[in-house]
């Protein structure tokens, strides 16, 4: 299954949710979302700096990754960037 790097920044309601529910609840929500489209979270890290979170995710294909990114960004809670990861 192809791997993707998601870079996420919380905005607006996403920040409020992170503050009120904590990071573990956000991770649980991401796990559930990825499973709903046939994917799996390999890693999830919060970070200091310009990006709030880095995720490596297995997803069925590029179409699924693009649709997922659009749906998440349309929520207005998170801004995302996706990078397709390739093996050496």
C-alpha cells in the first residue's frame, strides 16, 4: 500500500478541539478516519515550529489521499499538505 506524509496545522476549531480534548483524542480521530477509507496510520508526531503534526499513513491510492486531504481541509479545522513517499 502506498505511503504518504501528511503535514498538518490546526486552525480555528481544530485548535480549540486540541486544547479541550488533548492530543490523544486527535490521534484517535485520525486513526478512525484513515480506517474508514481503508488506510492505516503508521506514525503520528506533534512538533514545534511551522508544522503542528507529521503523520505517515498507508492509503489505498493517490485518489484516496487527495480526497482525504480535501475533506479534512474543507472542515476548516486543519490545513494539510501531502507528500507521496517512495522507497529507495
